[in-house]
C-alpha cells in the first residue's frame, strides 16, 4: 500500500537511490508498457518546479514509450530487486515481453504505469527534451569515454507531479 508524500518528505539520498540502487523508467504507449533500468539522472529544482532529470540513449526501446506519453514514472526498490532491475536493464522490450517475465505487478496512477513492488514512485510530467551534442561538452574526454558510438543521450526534464511511498 502506498501513501502520497510531498517532495520535502522524500526519504533517501538521490545519489544512492539513482546511482547505486538504480531506478526503473516506465511509460505506456498504445496500451503497452515498457520499462528500463537507469543509474544516471537526478532530482532538483528547475523553472520553480520540483523536477527529475533522466537520460535515455536513442536506441533504447523505452525512449519510444517516454516520447509517446505526456508522463512517466520513476520507481525505486530495495536490494532484493537488484537482479530483476539488472534483467530489465539488459533485455530489450523489442526482443521479449520483459515486464511480465520480471514478475513485477503493474499498477496505474493518473494513467501512468508503475509497479506495486516499488518502495518509492515519482510520477513525472515531461517539460523538456534535448539530445546531447558533442560540441556542448566542456570536458572533451567524456564523449570518447561514454559515447564511442556517438549515441548521445536525450535529456528529459520532468515535473514531479506526485510521489508515492510504501507504507
């Protein structure tokens, strides 16, 4: 069971939640749900709004779902789900219907999909999208290290419209 909390009540360190524990980015397109594991992103304030920053490479199947939807969810789990998140981050939804195979249970809030097994869920409404460009990197070593195929991430900035926490 979840309870709604305000952003000020969010427990956890975002560096740990995103970078170490990982998160699922989940969206729906034409009645189908797809998700991907992410360990890059952030939380903060932009344009006077509480926002989440996520990045998705152009070849990721989930990008099609995030692009088609107005909103998406970010969900966070305890350590016991690390193997499931590993699976969801390495298998493409193009190749198999990975959500049912993951064993996670799909729920919806305001027509946004998320999973009942999560500890924390952020519901996010897209505000901004832009692809990284090589010319924008001040640290010119980063593209060679992280983008040898020049498949630069798309940055999404989304307003956090609601937060659920497990009771």
